[in-house]
């Protein structure tokens, strides 16, 4: 006898789901938006620059139903407009998947680390995620059912799990903000579980993007050496983690922080002597 619940393509399918990916116009957000579209979901991407949103939407439309909305997640009026747009596009279907991916970073030595940069990073990576999530709850609840909960996925970072050093310049606010986002994920998971909404975080290691272009170019060899796997991540490796968390396969997983970093945060990298073992 065949157990239909173990039919593998259906287990990881996002067919017919609705999704919002913040920061979906470039980097990891663009990859995740493409993965959701290829899997059959309808997707709204949102980021600040209209031109980047339009360009990404044009490219992504090849893979499915994609909408784009220009909004700054740190501005309450922009978040409100985005929530109204999501309601207009998805209506009574509600929002099945929210990917809080938009993020900011700042690097400087401690004596020169500006207060306003610290505040901006915290505001983008933590405060705005909380506010947007709260404001989208009515829409998420409409899509949520016990056997297939609505899903929130926060994009944290391995830098919220360890103290990063390879880029040479300290990123105090970034690490603190990602650690805060990981714990916010746990608090939200406890609060929203009974409403059939899961909340998880992905903590990526280094992936090619606008944010990491410079460090990967300058310190690529150190980044590789710092990882037990000896390399940076590939697009399909972030896409796969997301698809697990937002498909039926991940329906009973909530409150986790899933590192996708080749083991970098638990290791000081490979050692010369390991080649001989
Ligand atoms: N790439 C990595 O190696 C890596 C590693 C760990 C964690 N992450 C995390 O992954 C997420 C995506 O980063 P990425 O590497 O893909 O960088 P990216 O290519 O620079 O993408 C960032 C995206 O966020 C948008 N954005 C930034 N601030 C925003 C705001 N206030 N409101 C709305 N949208 C905003 C940007 O578009 P606009 O500029 O047009 O707004 C862009 O679409 C971030 O949370 C980052 O911390 C990345």
C-alpha cells in the first residue's frame, strides 16, 4: 500500500501558495522568489528601489505570477501600503508565506561606529520585521489551516550565531541584530503556533550578493578556509532550505534557526593537519 503523505514532489510543493519576499529584488531574496515561483506559488517582491523591483519582476515573470511593490520596510506608511497591496493581490486567499529577508549591514571600527548606523541596522533587521509581521497577521491567518499552517521565515545570519572575523571590519550592529532576530523568531513561534502559523529562521553563511560582493572578492580564500565545506553557498542551497520550511514537509517545524553555512559557525574552519587524517 502507498502512503500518499510520503509522495515526495507533493511533500515539498508550494503549488497554489501565496508569498511575500521582502528584499526580493536582489541577492538571496531574488533566489528565494524564483524558487517559490518555480514551485508554483504566486509571489510579491518588495524593496525600496522601484527600478530594481521592476527589473526583478520582469526577469522573474518567466517563472510564474510575480508582482512587485516598492516600499521601505523601516517606514510605517510604506509597510501599511504594502499590506494593503498584499490584500489587494491575494484577497481572500490570504498570505501563505512571509519571507522577511530585507536587511542592512554596517562595518566600522568601534571608535568610529556611528549611533545612527547602529540604529538603522537594528531598525531594518529587527524592528521592521516585527512590525511588518504583526501587520500581516490578518492576511496570514486567512491562509492558515491546521494541516498546512501559514509560514513566516526570517532571514537571520550565521553572524548571529558566532562573531564574524573574516571581513576584518567589525559589524557590531549586524551580529546583534541577527541574534535578536533569531530570538524574536522563537518568541513569535511560541505566540503564533496555536493560530496555525509557523515561524522559523534561516541563518545563511556567505552567499554571492550585493551585500557580500566586496568581502567575497577581497577575502574569498579566508571565507573558504573558515568553512568546513571549504566554500561559499550556492543558490540552490538556500532555496532548498526555504522550500523545506514552507512546504508540507515543514508543517510541524517551528521556532528553529536553521544554519545554511557549510558548518562555519560551529567550526574554526579546516586545519592543515586535517588533510592527513
Ligand atoms: N549574502 C549573504 O552571504 C548573507 C549571509 C547571511 C545573511 N544574509 C541576509 O540575507 C538577506 C538578504 O541579503 P543579500 O545578501 O541578498 O543582500 P542584497 O543583495 O543587498 O539584498 C538586500 C535586499 O534588501 C532590500 N532592502 C534593503 N533595505 C531595505 C529596506 N529598508 N526596505 C526594503 N527593502 C530593503 C534591497 O533592495 P533596495 O536596496 O532596493 O531596498 C535588496 O533587495 C539580508 O537580511 C542579509 O542580512 C545574507
